[in-house]
């Protein structure tokens, strides 16, 4: 698979481009390469280009994503954001005001599981998190899961408890008491609306008795009080992949709340706990080792901790305090299976606060040799 192109290069702008320059460049390219505006034999190529420029704009228009990209390139974005988060919050609407040809449904088809349309809103197939309506897909849920650095390094299984609204088992989600069913609303005769007159005008409004559903429950289910749903707590086993980092979102399909058109999803937000010995820097790990002054001067072999156990590292004579050595491949796994980062070992030379008379004598003799 070919490497991704530079986002700035894709949009034809400089790294320090302003927001307005970014918006203008994206708008011009999107209008030029929209598949509905090219010949039939060029649609596939236009789709690929449209995806590429939209992804570039989705990252560079977001200050946080742009900062990560500027510092770490594509790895900085890929490690911190799931595919469906690339376009989250992107303001496409104001960029394309007045351009009806760029439909949200087309963007949804291009990016599928991202769940976002061209204008940065949830698509019709996915309702906004926290919303649930009659005849819709169930609500998406979000939960937090914490892992240690060791668990993030090797991957692990976690069991979490999630409270969610599910179909009532007693009534099967109908809301009617077992053995009974909903009945047609007598006020609207099942239409769900009623005509209301105001002077010479007539307006259709949702039927107040049935709430626009067209049916009513005469005998509510005692278990769910006619709501059709009950709150249940479910234990779920979660697979944490090696290399996961704080802020990563793991999607569990169908583990959200129930709806008439299926269940929503559960999104797990990962927190990797701080470690006493290692500091994480993307896929790299930083640790600090203290050595004595003589060992720094003469060189030495040091036992250095890694996530897979201690290893021996040689430091050359004359090593200065603050020098950083690199252990290739001893860092965190790349989340997308591209090997491991490195371990960075910072050497700190310890200067004794007090010395014995003999040590002072030796140091004075040593100091004279330097003159």
C-alpha cells in the first residue's frame, strides 16, 4: 500500500496557511473533483481524489489534529484518532453554502462507517449521540476504560459494566402488558396527526393523545410502565489492542441502546495510566538512568529496563549528563501493526554531594592532570 501524501501538498498550500487559505483551497478542489461533476469514465479517480482532499481538510481544519500532524505527521493523527473521528466536528457546511450539488448523502456513501455527512452532522443512518426517536436506530453510548502501560504494550482483555436501555423482556418492547397489544388511537384514527383550524388556515399537528404514533396502550406493561424499555447493566468483554494510547476510541458494534431499527454502538475511550519508570511519547518510551561520574568518564555497561525485561546497554567513555541513547524497537507497538517505536534512555550523571578525604585527594590529583 502506498504511503499517504502530505496533506499540505494535497491541498496545494503552505504549512503556515491561514484558516481562510485552507478553506479556499479545499473548496476549489472539492468543486473541481466532485464525482458528480466529471465524466463517467473519470468518476472513480474523482472519488479517490475527493476522499483524499476531504481527509486533508478534516485534519488541517481542526487545531488539535493539525498540531499532531505538524509534529508527528500521519502517525500522530492515526494513533490518536479512529477513522470515524477524522471528520468529527469538521465544518463543511459553511465551506459549501450555496453548492447544492455537494450532497451530504454522497459524502456519507464515500466515507461509509464514519457516520458523518458532508456538513459535519450525523447521517440519517446514525442519529446524534444521546438522541433516540421512534423508528430510529438505537442511541450510541460512550464509556471509559483504563489500562496500565504494560497492558497497552501487550494488549489485554477487560471486563466492563455498561448501563443501557434495552427492550423490555416482559412485553418485547411493545410497552403493552403481556397478552395485550397497542390499539389504534381513536382521536386520529391511526394517522398520528390532526387538523387544527386557525381562522381560514388549517394545520396538521401531531395527535396529542398518541404523540403522533397513531396507536395507544390501554394496558401498560407493569415491568416498564408502558415505555417498552428497561435499564439493564451488562458486563462486556473488551479486547484492548497492543499499542493503544490515551484518547483512542474503540467501537463495539451493536452494544449501544436498542431502537426499532437496531442497536446503537458503544464507544470506549481509552486512558493509559501513568507509569513510574517510563514516559510515553507516541510510540516511543523515555526512561532515565543515573550513573556515577567515573562511569560516565570511563564508559560502562548499564542494565536498562525495557517493557520486555532488562537489557545491557553500553555507553561510551566521556558520556555527558543529559545524553539520550536510543534502543531500536524497544518502544510501544504501532497500533496498526507496523513494528515498535524506540526506547529513549536519558543518562543523568550523579555528582556526589560529599566525598571522603581519599576521594578528594584523588580528585585533586585528577584535576591537576587536566591543567
